C-alpha cells in the first residue's frame, strides 16, 4: 500500500513509499483493529519533520511515514475487540506509552522518558497511508454526524488539554470562575481555542497580525468572539481595554508574544502556551515586573502539546456541541484539500505556500 514518508535527518525528503497492508493479527491477544484511512491533516509539525528538524524512523526502517491528524473508518476487528465494529468512524491518538509511571497510568503525554513514541512524528509510523492497525485503547469513536470534520479532532485535543488543565490547576482557588479570555494567534489552533473557550461561555478576544476582514476574523466573529489585529493594538493594550484576562491561550508560533502575554495576564490567571518554537531568538523582557506580578498575583503558566485519550473524548464532545451551536463553522476551517497520497508534492506545496490556508489535508479515500 502507498504511504507518504520522509528519510529522517535528510531535508526535503518527502516521497511516496510502499508498505505491506497491515492485518488485525499484527496486534496480539485478538485486539487488532484495522482502519481504512479517509483523511489526514498536515501542519507545521509535518513541515518541520520534512525539514529534518526532528523525527526518527521506527526500528527496521530507514523512513518514517508521517501524518498524525488522522480520520478513518474501521474495516476489521479482532475477536477481543469490543465497543467498535466495521463501519465506525474513528480517530487515533498519537502518543504511545513508554516506561515511566505516567505512561503506565495512561497519561503517556506526560512521560518523563527521554525517548518518546509518537505516530507520524517519532519512532512510529503515522497515518498518511491507506490503512493502519492499532489497539482499541488508542482509537476514539467519532459520531457519524462529525465525519465531515473529524479530521479536526487531533488539533482540537491540544486546545482541550491546555484549557482543561487551566481549570484543573485553579481548582486550588475554590471559586475560580474565569470570565474573559484572550487567544494569541488565529491559525488552526487559535481558531479552535477561540471556539472551545466560547463553548465554555467566556468572553474571548482573539489577536493576530492580519487586519480584518478575512476568513479567520470572520470565523472568530461568527461565534461571538472579538477579533483585534496586533498591527493596531498590542496584547497589553488589549488587556487594558478588554481584560483583565483570566485565561490567555498563546498559539502564535512567535515566542516573544509568550512573554508579552505574561505581562497581560490578570490576577489568578492562567497562561497556556501551545507554540512549539525552535531557533535561538532572544529578546529583552521586564523580568522583575513579570516575576513580581506572577508571585503576587497567583498567576500560572502551563504548556500544552499532544494529548491522551481523555482530551480526545473531550474534543468529540466539543466538536459535536459546535456543530449544534454553530452549524457549518468547523467545515469552513477545511480550506485546502488535496486528493490522493500520490499528490504529496501538492500537499506540501499548499502547506508551505497557500495563502489563506487554515487546514490543509489529504483526502486519502472517499468518505
């Protein structure tokens, strides 16, 4: 079967590879679940792996099948599989357990192991292929009504984790009831963060560089949030005007804004960082002021990346609620489809150069 792969460590090595079709028997104890891949989203992670910034091939291979944002349909199940059957729509989680205590209790996204396993990212093949097989522990069922937007679940889980942990941390305050939030960045993660915070009932101000109107600002305002351009108003100015912000979700991909967000956070607030930034950018910050206000203001900063099953299930719930409250909104995020694995060059070209792209994805097979 066909697959889109890279040679880890070799820049711009994306190519079409061949793999044998997997079988439910590949998973021991009758727990195999064979999934036909329908759609796979691509993002900056895939671009960075193709640029040889990170990623490693599984044992026995010199290539890594990429793609971690999956959506598919169950084709066959082993005799010990319960709760899933052929025809069900599903999404697979990405991280696989290692050996730490966190891995052993199912929170493998919090592993302390130096070596980690992520499908399509590190030491495990991903989903940009025709079929995959896995244990049902890592498979989440998607309602049929979400099949058109199910490929958005994995990026949604990054948001779910950050926001859920903000609430979990601030349970220490007994009566924490956030009212106002800011989202920094209006890409896929920023849009989904705006959505999830609106579904929680918060007043949301989303800030990004581009001046409105454009699709992203239209989407933000369509769900009752406020859009502001950082070309016109800084994060600190927005905090003075629309804050104090109880939650700031940073998703800009530009590390200096993380530090500006620290200054803009309100008392008892939580700053969730989702940007994964490389390089060695340096800036000057008012370190004493930030430190003082964090200490005296009981502020918290937490990072969010990949997710365990809990957050995938939260994401299913919120995607369903979004479809009910804002019909058609999620579909508008799916801006740039590419049909067929063999068109991998077009897929990466759109990921790299397409103007106005929110979510680029491969239509591996028909829904």
